C-alpha cells in the first residue's frame, strides 16, 4: 500500500509543459484517429472488454469532430492538448508509476479540470483568433400555402406535375439532427411522391401512364372530402431501356471538403456506375474556379477507368458553375445518342459563385440546351451552403429531377432503386387541369404544388414547360373539396352577384370534377390529352375503405401540412398521423414507410418541446 505522504508527493509533481514537437505529434495522432474507422469486434457472449487507451482517444476525437466543435486550427490545438492530458491520465491508470517498489494508486476518474495538475491548461487564445461557426447560408424558396377557392368564382385548377424528392430528404435530415424543418423546405407534394406506390399502370408504352381517381372522407375534417389523383408511368423493362449518355458534372470546390459532401458524392456515383449497362457512356466534368474534363466519354464496360476517375476527385477552389455546365453540355452533344437518354447529372452543395450566379440566367441557359435533347438533373449534398432554390429552378427547366442526398442509403434509393425513373423519361411537359362542378363542390384547395402552379391558359399552350415522368414513376395529387351543402364552407357566399347554379341546366351535373392531363412523348413537341370524369363511382364510403397506398399517401400529406403549420391540420395530432400510416404500411421492402413513422415520432417530440 502507498501511504498518504507518497500520494501527496505524487500529486505535487509538476507536469512538464509540452514542447512543440510533442504538440505536433499529438495533433497528428488525433487527426489520424479522426480519419480511421472505429472497428470493435462483436462479442457474442459475456461482457465486451473496455476500450483501450488509443481507442478511447480516437473515439473522443471523433465525437468532437462529428459535432463540428472545431472552427479553426487554433481551436484544434486547444482541444488536442487536453486530449493529450487525458491520455496521460489514462496511461497512468493502465500502467501506474512505481514508488518505492509499489505501484501507486490512481483515482478512478480524473480530477476536475480546474483543480487538476495532471491536465494541461492551455493559455486562452485571443478572441480575434477564434472564429465562430459558419452561418447557415442555405437558400430556400419561400412560398405561400395554396388558398381555398370558391368553385362558383374559380372552378379551374392547373399545375405542373412534380416528381422531385429533395424536400423529403431535407426534412428527414432536419428532424434527425434534432430540429423541426423550416416550413419553406416542406413541399408537401415532394413528401408524398417520395414513396413508391402500386397504382395501376398502363397496359403498353403507347399510353405512357394511367390515372386513378378516388374520392374519400377527409380524416382531419368531417365536413370535407379528399379527391385523390394518382398517376403511374409505364415501367420500361431493363432489356428495353435505351442507351444512356451521361455526363457527371461534379462540384469539387473547397466547400465540398466535408464527409457528407464530396466523399458521399463519390460513393453515390460509384453505385450508379455499377448499375449501368456495358454500352452506356459516362463523361466527367468538374468545376472549382474553372471547369475541367476529368473523363472523356467512356463506355461503362470500362468500369474501372470510370471508378478510378471518380476516386481521384479532390476538393479545392471556388465554384465556376456556369463554365462547368457549358462544358458538360458540350460533352453530352459530342456523345449524343439518338432516341437514347442524354442527361447531365449535376452534383453540388450550393451556389455557382463564379460566372452566371443569377437563377434567371441559369434558367435561360438550361432552357436553351434542353431543346437540343439533353436533359439535366440536380443532386444536392450537405448543408450550410445548399441552394435549394437554384436546384429547383434548373431541374424544372432542364426536364430533370432534383434530389437531395444526405446518406448513402438515399443515394442507393435515387441512383439504384429508382434509376429507371431517374434516368429514363417516358413523358415530358405533363400538366394537370381539374375543373370542379359548382353544383357538387362549393370549395376546393390543392394540397402542395405551390411552386408548380400554372395559369389556366398554360394548359393548352405547348410552349409552356412542365414536369416529366420517368419509367415507372408514381405521381400523386390530393385536393380537399367541400361538397355542396356540407356546412364546411370557409368562404361566406356573396350577398350580391352570386351566380346561382341550376342543376337542371348544368351538363354532367352528377360529376364532382373533370380531370385533364396533357403530356408529350419524349421526342415529340405536340401534346396529347387524357381525360377522366370524377363521379360517385370513384367514391368510397369510408376512409378505411380506401386502398392502403391511398391512405398512406394521405398520412404523408397530413404530416407535410402539419410541418408547415397549416390551419387545416392544426388540430390533427401526430398520433393520428402515425396511426393512419401504420395501418396502411403494407409491403415495405426497403423500410421507407417504417422510417416515415420514426420521423413522425421525432416531429411530435420536437413539436411538444417548442
């Protein structure tokens, strides 16, 4: 045993100040620890052993880095020195010093920082050397929720379809990071269309999609009904898929040097390359300060060459997006495949801060190139610099889609599981117009699609651009309608000048509405028309009588409205949303619906703590 005097003498031993070389070694070891993957073998029985000293130091460093507590190299040094002190303390625990031939006893835990002489106390840094964390510079388009329309005054609703999914991924990341999403990041239609649905599709490719309309009671309002419009695209079999000519346009600017940006991007595009057929073509253009061609058009059969080009990408520089887009289109034209898929796939974390930075300029550039038959899709990565507004603008005008990839699992969904719908367009410029019958419907509102609204006259104008549908795509739109005489009207009738509806004088008076869909085949410029009258034959007697997919999509619609804090769902609880979604979960082979339920629970918890 060691007496108290020896312990007192041990505590009074001064710890020598670390030299410059020691500091450098500690910092280097810490950075190496951050880059290493934690590999702890699974113990099948008994209790696993505690972490070793080096593993504890590595884990502590990784935890700090993952929480992004380090803003500058100066703070790195500030953190590295206490870690070195902690490591020294742990070393004493594992191998105590010998005093008089007897191992000294070391306390089970380190003394408090302020009183310990074992912990190194670095001098405080000048305030001007410590920089605050970067502000969040995400650019999100603001929009107002669709209003309620009085059918007698405004019976027609027109919008472009939207198959983007970026909003759902962005919302998911916000919730998993412990915060409710900004309402303007919640586009309800993108939330709904994130999920695959088993809507009835067309019999042949001659008709690219089929529509199914269902009228059901509204779960959050007993006085209204939901008119659910579901579209399913023709699923092109892999053997019948046309050749693909893809140009990866990759942002390698300095801001991409984060784990959830360029490293994730590289892993994502590796997944896509492994999905391509041997005679497909891949080119790679990067941009950072100036654009450069990393890989000339190369057949996918040379997979290793393509993967090596991806693996060698390194971040650095500012973002010359305009120059990169022009170079990408040039390569796409060089390898253009007639009657095939010609697409630029832009992957970025944010702004094009060199060149054309105005969204309208970019829009005109993309529109011009779209007419040549080369389409563009956008994939966003990371946070803090994401330009969602730009992504939406150029994807919509490039006849492409916008997706936000926050995890490798999301990359697999977008670029592998949904590869056919992401790459292979079966119909372009798809517009929906619904005319409501004032004899049956007094009011209506469209849930979502605020950023896709069109003028009534745009529906028949083939020069007006709209969204595209890919192979096997599911598209869903939901209207909340107020049946005539239900007592659920939100708009008071006019005292003067209200047009009276004479049921005897209105054609098709028994119809709720008339749904019209316009589209163009991928290589044509003249639209075709599909129409569907909505009658009592489309109606189900109760909400539970609707199909599982209809009910699940309504749960997602309610969740999106709840996150936007809309009046219609203000009194509709998260528990009810979860109940509907769970009952309609159905087949969930990839776990997307199970994940949705976890997000509802997260949002409920965060909302209750506001």
